[in-house]
C-alpha cells in the first residue's frame, strides 16, 4: 500500500507539472522577433496622406508610403537619380527608411531601391502603364526588431487600384 501511495503521489506530481507547463505555453505569446532563416513578408502600401507619416527619420524625404500587412508603418523615400527614355520608360534610384512594426515590435531598416516604370507621358510622370521596384535591405541598417537582418522587398504597382502590393523576405 505504501508503494502505491508513493507511486500515485509521483504520478500526480508529474501530471500537475505537465499541466502547469502546458498552461504557460498556451498563455505566453510568441516573441515578436523574426525567426532564424528566411521570413516571408507581404502586404500593401499606399501613398501617405499629409500628416500621416511624421517620423523625424523621414525628414527631407521626397514622399512616404504607409505600409500595411506584415509591415505596419511608414516607408520614407529619398530619390537620388531619375531619368526618362524617349520610349516612355522611367528609371529611378534612391534610398529609403522604414519606421514601424513587425509582429507588434518596433524597428527600422534602410534600403536602396531601383524603380522602373512605363508612362504615357514620362517627363511629367502621367499615365503609368506599369511599375515595379526592388528594395534590398542595407547591411547592418536595422534597429529594434530588424537588427541584424538582411533581405529584400519587391513592390509591383497596382495601377488600377492605385496601391503598391509588396512581397519579400528577411533573414539573419
């Protein structure tokens, strides 16, 4: 009888410990940091309305995009070079900084970018037919949740809707 009581006490103690561990696992939220390896991102960006993106990091930017989806925040664009060809193709190069959230955690990252598009009237940037851009993250430019990450984000203009769907990845 004494052996059974001891064995029963041990089993009840183990079950109680397992139940407590399960409760802790269920009640704790996952860490907001980006996992090791490649993490896929997607969402939609829009031109920011006046007064919507006012972070000091964006001061002097040519324009800002409001990012929604897996990146929530403001993406400030600094145009460094732009040119139109006689056929209506447009090429633009520059730098950017994103200030915002991923999984509820704040951070920033910098990119370089190349935008290419086709316009009906390229010198005045009127009548966009299509546009797309590539945004590789600048090495060692991340802060907060983005610290230590590299990656790339690609936008493809949705001319009909007037927004900019994006897809990309971040990795350590």
